[in-house]
C-alpha cells in the first residue's frame, strides 16, 4: 500500500508468516524500498522481497535468512546507513553481530557488552555503533575493531533508556529517567565522553521514548509509549540546552510505536518536511509535519539535499575498514527517481528456509500541521 493512499483494510489482510516466534523488530533497507528484514525471538532475521503489487496472499517463505549467530532471542536488527547488504543485530546473548546479507554470513561479532541492549543505532555514516544496555550504560564502538571506545553510566532511573546519533558521528542524545522517575535527556560528545555535555529534565511525560533525528532540519522528535503526543525540538550546538521546544502533535489514541518515512515520501508542494507513522492499538496513522508558507508551490530552501537511495559502499569495503558519507540527492517535484531506489531486486547467494508465525500492519490517516 502506498504511503499516500488511505483506506480501511480488509479483516483478512494477507500476512507474512515466516518465523517460529514473535517478531521483535523490523527494518526496511535504505537502498531498496521493497526489502524488509524481520528479527524474531526464534533467533533469526529473515529477509522478504515485497512484490511491487504488494502482498496479495500470505507469505510463508522468505528470500534469505540470517541464522546461526545469536544463541538467544534477538532484540534489534538495523541496516547499515551507507553500505549495501550490511546489517547489525543484537540479542539477549549480549553480543552485537554484523552480517554480510548477500552471503547470509555473520562476519563480525562484538562481545564487549555486559547486558542486553535497550537501544542499538548506527552513526550517521555507519562508522560506529552505539548502544544503551539494561545496566544503564552508553557504549559506542567500531565492530570491526572488537573493542569498545567507551562505556559510560547515563540515566539513574529504572525504566528503559534510548539513544540516537544527532546527525554526525560525534554527538549522541540519550533519553531516560532520573531517580525521581522524571524523563530527562543527555547530550554526549564522544570526543570527550566522560560526562554529558548537558543532562536536563525533558518534560512531564513518563512513557519510554521513541526518538527520531531529522538531520536535514536538525529537529528531534520524541514520543512516549502509551502517550498520544509527539513533541519536536530544534537541535543546535549554539543553544545552552542543545534542544529547544518547538511544538507538539497530540493524537486521539495513545501510541504503541512511532517511525518516520523516507523524505521522498513527503508532499514537497505542500511543504511537508516529515511524515510520521504512529502505531495505536487498532490503527497505523500517518502524521504530516508541515512548515506553513504564504507563497505557494515548491520551497527549495525547505528541502536541502537528503539521503539518496544509492549506497556509498559495498559490504566488502565496509568490512575492510572503509567509511563513506551517505550519498545525497536534491529533492525536487520533477526530479527523476534514482535507479537504485526501490526498483532493484535483492540478490542472495543461498535459498531460504520456511517456518511459521505472524507479522503485519494496517494503515489509517492522521494529520498535524
């Protein structure tokens, strides 16, 4: 179903049924819109090539499987932001593993964690991985070197914490809770990471946060699980707080999850700079974030060059130590779509296996200017 189509879906919606346990995380390839990875408590990641016409019947057989690495349940699976066919996973075995997806092999294993991950994120160019673990420590490391760059205590509260990279490979933002259970945030400079640059109370909400950083506009989006609000903040290293409140969207139902679509999904002529996707108990709702302008038509200054759908590296180059900035493309209403975006067919070197559980979603619409 395309992101700009909104309708109530049938009760017997076709599903992906390929795992032997619950799906705990999923991710779409940044270089192939139709390539979906699902991570499960059965200890595997399975990859699915979504047909151009969509899923018209239940899918039982995946196109590739990443298995034989983690010894316990998986927690996260994240595609590399610059290198094609590259993925990081974390599990309850307290390891982080990097996979050669094309050949379905676990090539790199990082064993420097002391507990399971509450958050796993690549830096903006994929040169580093960052984690927050259940023992309330922030770590960042290059999985190719097998050693941690740092392990630092973050927030003292007992509830799960989250982290994200703030548009570069040097600045990290964490969100957690104080001893008094107040939601707070911290900004960390990895070049001097012994203590946070700033750590302050964030807001009056108490939900475990979902975080998103818009690197094109330097805007932080934060939404709590079980809350109906999505708050957004301007990020600036010139500000004493580093983040300054801009506004919030409030839905009718509390959210169970939040994600954001690629920039190419936005309505450029309506000055839509982001399109979020809220998961509630019964719906998936699109939330449109727009910048009001009196002048009509396309406003080029609102759309700086954004990430391209073309990879900057191959897996072999990344694994050998190379790093590269993500390729960028200028968004224009009349721009040609890159040949690498979503139209290509994923190629794997081995055939998959088959088993059985469930994964699905069903969109509806919500809008916030």
